[in-house]
């Protein structure tokens, strides 16, 4: 393993070790993935590793910054961190829902891309109305915990309903 001159200290050596180990493991994992699955899987795995590495690096950098973009104490707050986590899960589910709903509308029902986009407008409108209603009217009365629980259960129910859709199901 070669260490760059002037990169001494624990951080420099740890970075060099991580890069060397990543290169060795990456070659083995890439070979196994292409042998038993396909070339596409190397991209998928690398995207996950890159996302995790960038997220950890950003969190470490912001933890030491004098004026961080997002102070760690904000995310480490129990309620706010739970809200951020639920938003992450809900948004990831929404991306998947939009992807497969697009496939369903175009491939199974024969909608054009324009009609598919127009079919998504009620979802977007519903999200705008629900977010405003929940923060302005319901949040002061009920607090965040019941709203988060209800929202997650409603998302779960709608995903389960969409999961059971068949080509004979009428959207209109």
C-alpha cells in the first residue's frame, strides 16, 4: 500500500487503508457479480456503496464544521430525527410507487406518456392539500405523533391496494 507524502496522521493512513481494501474487495465482488448475475449488478452495488460513503462522509464533515449546513443536534433530536426518517421512508416508497404506477398505466392500460403524467396530477394535488391541512389545521390540535402514524398507515394501505391491481381494474 502506498501512502501519499504529506498525508500522514491517522486520517491519512485510514483513508489509504480504506481505498486499498475497497479496491481489493471491489475486484472480488465485481467478478462474483458479473459471473453469477450480470454487469448491471455492479452498477447497483456501487451506487449503494457510493451513497452510503457520501452520506457518512458528509455527516462526519458537518459534525466538525464550525457552521454546519445541518447541525447534528437537529437530526439527533428524537422527534425530529423520527420525522426525518419517516419522510425518507415515505419518499422512497413514493418513488417506487410512481415508477411502477407509470409501468402499469403505460404497459397494462396503454396510456400515452402525456396521459400518464396527467393521471399523476390528482396525486400531486392530494399531497399539496394534505400537507397544508396537516400542518395548519391538524398539527396544533393533535401533535406530530398521531399524524406521522396515520400518514404511514395510509401510505401502507394505498401501497397494498396498488399492489393488488390487475389489468382489468378501472382507474377512472
